[in-house]
C-alpha cells in the first residue's frame, strides 16, 4: 500500500514538474517605463508590448514609474532575478543603468529604446532599437500641409497667420533640443512644406518629456503668435487640449487624440514597438542573436501614421498612400538635400558625412536619430533646453 | 432632551504607558490592513491575502530586494535624523529636499569638474566637504533670516526647495551628455572614479545611518547643545532668560541639520546613483518630516518608522506590478495605512469620553 502511495506521489510530482517546466518555457518579458499609462509616450510602449506578448504567448511584467537613476538598475536586476528572458526599457536616461544590469546578467537580453550606446559597449546581450519615424513624421506633415492648403483655400487664415515674408506660420512644441526631437520636427516641417511651399515654423521647447502645463503654455504661446497649425514632440495632452480650446488644427504623436479633441485632431504618427518586441521574443525562442542596433521601418510596420481625424482635409488618405509608396520605392527621400538649406547652404557629401546620393541618410548608421541641423525656415523660440 | 450637551468630549490624556501606546498603534495598523483588504476586494476583486503576500515579497522577495529595502530605509532614516534637531527646536525645516539636492549637486559638481585633475582620495575628501557645506548653507540661509528678521521658517525652507530643484535642473542641462538629452548619465561610468563604496554597494548608507542614529541620540539627550535645543523648543523666552543665545542655537542647529542632509546628497550621488537629476531626493525630504514626527523625535523609534514606510512603499509598488494595477492603487493603500498610523496618535494623546461615561466619572 505504502509503495503504491509513494508511486502515486512520484507520479504526481513528475506531472507537476512537467507542467511547471512547460509554463517555464514561455518567454518572460519585463518592461520598464519612466511614467505610467497616462503618459502618451509610455502608453505607446505598454500597449505595444502587451500586444506583442499576447501574440507570441509570452509572459509580461510591467514596472511603471521607474526613474532614470539607480532605481532602473535595481528594477532591471529584479526582473532578471524574477526569471525574465528579456528586459526592455523605454526611456533614454535608462540606458547607462540597463548596460550595468546587462553586464551582471549575461544570459538575459536587455533591450533599450532610443539609446545609442549598444554599438559602443559591444555586449552580446544589450541592444538598442528605434524606428525611421522621420518617415512617419514626414507623412503626418504632408497631412498637415493638406489641411493648411484647405484652410488657405477656404480663406480661414488671417494676416496674423502670415509672417513678414508672406509665409504661413505653423508651430511645434518640442521637449529638448535633442536630435530625436530635431529630426522629428524637421521631417514634419519638410512634409508640410512639400504641400505648402511658403511655410515657416516656430519651435518652442519645454525642457521636459512630460510637463502638461509647460506643453500647454508652449502651445498657447505659438497660437497667440499666429500659428495656423501645430504639432508636438512631448508626451502629455497639454498641446492637443490647448489646440482644441483655441480651435487650431493639431497633428499629434504617439496616440491619436481624436476622442479628446474631436474638432482639431488631424492625424498622428507613432513608432509601433510591437514588431520589435515580437522579433526579440522570436530570437530568444530560436536562440538566435538580436540585432545590436535595430531600425524599424514602414516595412516592419514599426512606423505608423493614421487614425485620420475629422479635421483632416479631404483626400488625405489617398495622398498619403501615394507619398508612402514613393518613400518605400526610394523615389522620394525625406531629407532630400534639394528641399532645404542650412544657413543658406545646401548639404553635400563634402560638407556632411551623412549625405549619400543627395539626401541625408537618417537612421542608417545608428538606430537613434542623428539629424540635428538647424534648417532655414524653422526658428527656435528658446534653446536653453 | 433639554440637556444640550454634546455626545462626547475630547479629553487630554495623561501620559500612557508605553505598552498601551504600542497596543493602540498595532490596533491602528490592523484596522488599516482590514480597510486596505476591503478596498482591494471592492475595487479589484483580488484576494487580499495574495495582496499582502505581494507586499512582503516586494520588500523581501529576493536577496537584492532585501538589501534595497535596507538601503532605502537607511537613507530615509538619515534624512529623518537630519531634520530632527531643528524640529526639536520647533524650527519647521521642511527644506530637507532642497538641502539634499544641494548636497547631490555639490558631489556631482566635484565629480564632473575635478575628475582626472586631482587624486581620487582628494576628490572624495572634497566631495564630502562640498556636499556637507552646501547642504548646511542651504539650511543656514533660512535660519539666519529667521534669527535676524523672524521670517517664516516653514515657507522659507519650502521655497529653498524649489530653488535647489531648479538649480539642479539647470546644471543637468549644462552637464548633459549627450547634448540635448537633458540627462547626465552615469558619471565616470567606466572608471568609477570618485565612487564611494564599502564592500557591498548597499552597505554605505546602512553603516552611516547606524552611526548617525547613535550620534543623534547622544547629541540630543546628553550634550549641552541638545539641552539648549530642547529649551529653545519649549520656550524661546525661557531660553533667553537663562542666557541661551537663541539666534546662535538656531543657526548652529540648522547648519547641522542641513549638513546631514548634504551628507545624504553625497551618499545618493557618490554611493548610489552616480548621476544628478531633480528626482534624486524623490520626496523623501518630506517623508522624513513624517518619520521624525511619528517617532516623537526619538532616533531609535525612527529606525522602525522609516522601515515601516519603506516596507509599505516597496510592497505597494510590488502590488502594482504583480496584479497589473496602476501605481496609484498602491498609493491609495499606502495612504490608508499612513492615515491610520498618524490618526492613532490622536487617540494616544486624547481620550474620547462619551456623555454617559463622563457622567459616571463625575458621579
């Protein structure tokens, strides 16, 4: 009798162990975000990672509100201790701390968005990623240009909307004078100008990635200055709500704001992080190496432009399809040097190392944006940040 | 019903025996936990036992978590110890946050500007001196104004926090790396030049906190300075009458208070984070005020109190992760518990006597 019981017990244990190891096979992903889902930036990461993990059958642990300090290192190590195979951090300032954690846990893959150090530190398990979002920004800019043209045609603009050179004024609320932001507003502006050639833009900076009050104030300053249309690269709802209050069309980033701003929301662009997370999970499952520095594109579905709002001009969707096809085929380049000047001069391969075949090759040598030039037609209201 | 006396009276208690005091506190914590359970079940439909389990796991789930809990407790304890002498004197120093940040700033400034220019031992000495001096100055400015012109200590120290935060924000941009990012990153990441560590990287604040606890206890209870502080706190007039130079005591005590905050800043930058951001103090300058108060300015009780707050805080963030709840939910739970803990002090100091009860006593 005793033997049978012990046999049964052993059987139960074996089955239990089997079941346990089966569930342990699932890849476990840990996501570290700077703020929580109330920030449009972090929300973009949270939803994408959830989506990717659901699709790939991976387990997900999310740590929100992790500051850009030792906290990030401790949380990353905690996640590794908890059995995560992949730890993904979303904020630029997390990078140094992620690298330290990566050195300590060589068997865990550490992914970092927006960083630039993966190519430098050369660790097998630390990876950077970004997307060619400047292409998405450009498309969003084209949609903004169409809207602007519609406003011109309908005679909505007043004298206040034109600068002394007869250019239509548009505005942009940015976070810092950082390459990611500069690349973003320049490509957006080039998109606008491809439709309405006589456009000038003013950019104001908030000195924070998330500061609802400062973003709102920045937007209001631009609107008071006569901006006919706005866009932003800062993560709160500050600028979109300011635009809705003032009735100024707005192109958003990361999340569509059509629900909160039905009258002024035009279009949004975002980096879709789901393909990257899926790719990383697949690599871990297959035991293959993850790219040191991964660039997402239209082709990987990492760059998304869409949710065209009610305020958008008629025919926006068709026009965007057309321009996107040109970008995909290589017929059109966002930073085509013939479309802009820097201090009155055209960029050439001689005066800029990134210029290839007459265009500035963004996202080619590094995933994180590096276009940080000040092109003519854009003026910065404050550059302290 | 012609007798319009209120239903109950609030009566000041005589000093309760310590056992009773702790009994009341334990009851309060138990009640808080029960309310937390009810709120958890109502709002999230989760099993409260699982939730409490997660709290413990959050603080002690692994060796690393245990160390971090101890480290955080030590930092909070140190700040509480720093503000206590001023509080004893009834000088409401709510500027711990700013004093810490100035200490952080000074340490980072030394690391960034002097690396490779001086030997490491000299750099560390300079960092220690600079942090303590900066923290002390940041506290001494409001103390001087209060001593000279009787300005409001609470408002003044509070305002100094904002100045410190903006200064740090400004320097985060001056020293930013890479340009435009608004972050400094880890200072001397490769060389670890000027990093202060004792053996295990969590140990430094723990040791400093233990030494400071004993030192503060002795300073407050067994020295002439401590006595002067107590007298000034009881009554400035008495202090003047018996010949204590109140202004001097005020400035001296705040120099000390700010100096210890500066030391915490040094530990945060050179010992723990190795970077400079406006969020390094993370509100702990204010939490420490609560720790000091709840412990009735007793350094040893502060060990327990700071541990309790850190434990709850870490547990709360674990709840948020484990059950995919927003961190706001853990803030709700922490809020409930702190509300009960502070609220129970009322029952320690006062007795509620109901109408009937009071009559009996009179009779």
